[in-house]
């Protein structure tokens, strides 16, 4: 792309990595002090916001001001909402079972060092990689167009699914009558993972808002691709469903509800026909 400041962009990559690492280091220090490494999940969203703020500040005088501000705001709103939600959800709870199982395998019992290497550094690297559209958008010298506004619309859809899905789940769990039951209401009747689908839409939306040219798109498309892989095949949907496989009612819920993309739930007859066809 003619006029793209590759040198400034490369410098931004280093500062963005430093911002993500700084958030992880601070979170690690607090987690060691309180003895709970689930705090790293709060740092996930906060680190994206930090990368966006640092990139916006460094890119002053470069790129298109409208695109810079738009992408920074979209990223910070998403990241800070997620950080606050996870922080409130985990308040007063002990260690996350996922991390407890992982840390039980720490060589020589060095749980904190193992957590830093296998969780904090890994998540910091993923933040840097997934946020490539954010970093690259700050230096794209192209004004906003229809593709950017389409990205905003997709981002709004994603934030709706994520925020409303989280709220519906929180209200469901707060009712003692639902203890041991599977959440299958509201958005959770359309997809088994409205929050993960929301993340998927948010990051493809940010990618579209950032992609002012083929060059920017080609450099940064790895970000939403990596996020999509994590949500569907990595630590998101696949891992969560594996942990829920033996819960009463989950098999029936899985049979009638879309695994990721929202779809109307299958009727009992459709579920029965599908089960028979597979026998």
C-alpha cells in the first residue's frame, strides 16, 4: 500500500507487545499475592484495551484519524466490558478448576512459575497476535468507507450476543431453582455459546473496520483467524463442552441446539429423526 508507514508500524508492534506483557506482569504479581490465577482471565480483555490505547497514542499524526479512533473505541469497549464482567463473576470464588488442573501438573511443584510460563506469557502473546488488526488500522492512510461501517454493525451484533448472553446466564445461575440444570433459554436456545459467537463477530467486525486496504487486510487477517480457532477449536467451545459432557441434560441440549452459529432450536421430532439416522 502506497504511503503506509512500515517503520512506524513495526515500532508499534514492539510497544504493543510491551503493553500486553505489562498487563500480564501486573496481573501475575497480584495473582501470586492473593493465590488465585483466575485473575488472568480479567487481564485478557484489559490487555487488548491497553494495546489499543498505546497504539492510538503512538500513531498520532499517522493514518486516518477517524479509523484510528473508531478501532480504538471498539476494542476498548469490548475489552473493558469483558474484564469487568469476568472480574465480577469471579469475585469471592477460589481458583478456576481449569487452572487448578493445569497447575497440579507443575514440575517440582513450582506452580507460580509454571502458571507464568504456560498461562500469562501465552495469553500475552495471543493478545499481541489477535490485536494485529487494531495495531495496523492505526497507520492505514485511508478514510472510513462502507466496509468499516459494516464492521461496526457486525461488532454491534457480537457485543449484543456476548453481553446479553452473559447477563442471561448470570440471572439463570442466581436462581437456586436452576442449580444443576442446563441453561437453554434466551440466546442460549439459539446457540450453545452466544458469548463465544459474540467474540467471533466482534473480532471479524474489528477486522473489517480496520481493513482500509488489501495490504492492511492481508497483514492483519491472522488476528480474527486465530481468535476464531481459539473460540471454536481451542480453549473455548471444545474445552468447555468436554467438561460438560457428563452433566445431566447436556446431551439433549446439544442435540437440539446449534453448536456455534445461532439457529432455531430443533424440535423433538427432528432430534429423534437425527438420532435414528445416526444409529
